[in-house]
């Protein structure tokens, strides 16, 4: 009875922590907008793009390093991706951004894994259900990573750290992220390439051509969102079902050994 009554309290505490964390994030986002921090960041990125433009052949290398830093510090790379279209054109820009975004995502993933993974491991040690789901994600992680990269619902910069605390293999994460981000990368680089220069970059994001592209990527994103939601649910249920099957078999084995000893 005591164990049964303690479970709802534990669940309540867990949901309370989640609610508090979500509230803090919401407050920070609102505060950032109110204080104009997002404008400051965008202006800084605009300045960085102008500096990259002045570097000539070294520009792409500098771009990659700046993009990696942005990913690690949770700064959206949308402005940089659009800027790559202006600076490098569609083909070269897509290649540069693809390399930069994949390396940036991997860097953030490694930071999340080696700074936060131990804490998460301690949390799931005494929670068999979470442990089972985490193990399932390790086995099917590349599919989940690829689908979430196609979906606009899952923010790019937060996903990098989120996957870092799971058991997804680095190799699977790297290649699934690279392939999953390609459609969005090409689209945003192309939109950026429609601008004549960095000063008119904002105007390039509006118009008939970009509207069609946005609709196309939104449809792909919607399908990917539904797919990843259904797939994660399926994986979680399967993992939990396997866990439930394994536990009774272990108990039965222990009971048999005990009776044999007696």
C-alpha cells in the first residue's frame, strides 16, 4: 500500500519538475525578445557574414567554425544558412552549410553526452521503463534522428543536446543528421541565394518562389513529424513490452534456483 501511494507522488514530482523547466525556458525566451537579445544576435551574425565575405577563399572555413560555435551555444543557424546562399551560391553554399551544420550538431551532441550523460544514467538506473526506452533508441536511433531532422517541430539546436544524453551511437547520429538536414539546408540556401546581397537578405525570404518552397518543406516536415511520433511510440511500447517479458522470466529463474537449493 505504501509503495502504491508513493508512486503518484513521484509522478507528480516529475511532472512538477518538467513544468518548472518548461516555465523557465518560456520566461527566458520572452525575456530575450523583450530585451532585444535576438536582434543583437541577428546583428552579430550579419556582421559575421560580412566579415566572412571579406576573407575570400578562407571564407568557407571561417563560416564552418562560426556555425559550429552557434550550434554549441544554442544559436539558430537559420540566418547563417540564408547568408551562405548569398556568399557562396546554391551548390557551394549547400555543401558548406551541410558540412558546418553536421559538425556543429556533432560537437553539441558530444558536449551533451560527456557533460550530461552520467547524470541521466543515474536518473534512469532505478527506472526500468526509461532504461528500456533508452536502450531501444540506441538500437533504432538512426531512424529517429533522421525523422526528427526532417521535422520543423523539433528545434535543431536543442535536439543536438537531447540526443547526446541517449545511447544513440555517434556514427548513426552523424550520418542520420547529415542526411536528414539536407532538404532544409538546400531550401534555405536557395532562398538566401535569391538575395542580391546581404543587405537585401530579408526581402529574399518573401515572394512567390519562397512561398512554394516553404509549403513543400512544411508538407515534408508534417509527414516527418507524424512518422517520428508514431515510430517513437511504437519503439517505446515494444521496449516496455520486452522489459515486462524479461522481468517475470528473471523472477521465475530465481524462484527455481531457490527451490532447487532448498
